[in-house]
C-alpha cells in the first residue's frame, strides 16, 4: 500500500483499585503466554501493560477512566483483537485454531452492541444496494417482493443507542455517520469539521475518528488550499494545547503518508519551534522524524532471522552504501518497484552497494516465496505493522527507502525506486 511504553510504578500502586478490568479467554490449544494491552491516542496505539497467561486467560486492571478503542496484541502468535471500553468491565472469548483467532465472542454488553452495529452497517453498505437492484425484477405484491421490502426496511433502519448507558458507542456511531458516511448528501463542510474537532470531548482522541476526519477535512478543502486549511484548523485549536499538538502530529504523519513533503516540512518545522511543553503524541513524532532525518545515523536494528548474510545488525553490514527498503509481499507498489531494483542488483554489487529488505509481512509462506527471488539481505519479524522497526524508522507505508553511507548515516530518502537508481547513478 503506497503512501496509507512501559507501565509506571504509580499505575501499579493503583491497580488494586482498578476502574475496570479487561478479561480475555482463549481455548487450551492457543499457544500464547504474553498479551499486551493498548489504548489509542489519535491513530497511534499506546502500550499500557503486558500480562501472562493464567489458565488460558489474561486479566488487565485499568486504574482510571477510559472510554474508547482498545486492543490486545499477542506477540508470539501475531494475533490481535480490537474492542471498546465504556469504562466498564470488558469480557471477550476467543475461538482459535492452529494459533489463529477464528472468531471473537463479545460477552459484555457494550462490545456486543458495538459489534452488532458494525455488522449492521456493513450489511447496509454492501447488501442493501444489491437488494435494491434485485427488487426491480419483482412486483411488490409477490411473496418474494414482500420479503425483499421487509429485509430492505430492516437494513435501512438506524440502530438506537442509549447515550446515557453507552456514551462511547453513541459518540462513535453518531459522529461516524455524520462526518465519514459514504452518503454524498451528508458530506460535512470544513467549518463543521473544525467545530467538531475543536469542541469534542476527550473521546475524539480515543475513538479512531481523528485521522479520517483530518483526511476528509483536507479533501473538502482541495489540493490548492492545503496550507490555508491547515492554518485555519491549528489556529482555531491552538498548537500550545494538547489537542492542537495531537492534531499537528497527525497532520505531519498524513503528509508523510501521501508524499506531501513540502507541507510535512512546513508543519514539522512549526512543531520543532514550539516553546511550550510538548505532549507525548507530538514528542513521539518529533523523535521519530529526528531519528530518520537526513544526516542522522540510522537507528540500530538487530536482525530477527536474516537471509543472505551472517551479519547480526544493519551496522554490521559492510558496504560503501546501503539501500534500506521497507516492503511487504501484499504491497502492489512493491510488486511494481522491487523488480526494477532487482534488474540493477549486479550493478549495485559492482559499486559495493548492499540492499537490505525489511518486510512488514505476517504470512511466513508469502514472505519466503517472495524473497526467493531477492538475492539481497532480507529480514522480517513477521508481525506486519506491529514490527518493532515500523515505529523506530517512522514507517507509514510501503515501499519506503533510505540510502546510508559507509558509516550508516542517512544520505538520501528517495520516494520511489527510480529516485534510488537516479541517486546512485544507475538510471
């Protein structure tokens, strides 16, 4: 797809008086010991803590109020399950087979409600248009015609949510339908989006709505008004506030994803020059960008299971230059670009330039099949976007390239394989 923390001691002290708990149950044959609990800040998963398997279950005690998206990640089997918190106990049962999650059973009321609404919305988007086409061929007074009308009525209906009982479910679905629905007649204006982001409560950051809202906001403004749109938004929010900084961080990442380097540079510079206290979300963005900026020494990485090398780390690889490419076997742009790198591989070797491919794959068979054609150094943790290097190297999309000198200093960050070959004078 082309360019789309540890628990503190004080939290441990309060864990005996948890606000709510998260309990995950699995079958006895699920071969996993560790589970990691994440909360959400904007579009970034934030590690809360890790627990060990006890009788095929994991129980997390959460010590404070939290309403929003959460995730459990099983690092050894690379499984994950997403759910919501209404600041009440969460209870989930996982049906598994061959160490893979086959089915998720939500046992608490809030997650069961949210799941039913999501399933209903999917049916409405996929099935309702098809039924509308079929209906044209049947008269309303026939048995099948009546059945079609009945089913279309059910799918067209809205799901009623008690805001006082399930405030996050109400918040998420109401605002998703208002601002992000595929219904073109309901498209929100920029002013409506700005007002919502400005006045919304803390559930905005934990809802997963913020990133798509910002993309929608920029799309409504158009490609010729990006700076004006962004300046209007961040001036309204004030970049010295936590929300203003979180939004600024998200925008910098969006510009990175879509190769909008001019805008990324402008607003990254704005963030660097802030004199106020920086929140964790923006601090993380500044840190990851500084670590992978031109002139920086490429952050250390220890190979997981490397192929075509005896080196233990990237720094151990000796070459006049190194081309680092982050890719995936499911990435269509990688499918187009990496063969072009392959055709020049002999020329790269002649110049003592080494290629190192770091894959964000999850399927071992797909990864192994693909690298059989790539003679350069290959490595993968087989954890997809949960791979450790995704955060370390500020990777938002594949393929992403870096060119290093002999001392592992970043000397170029090409956007495409053609830029790589041109920089190395091989085009």
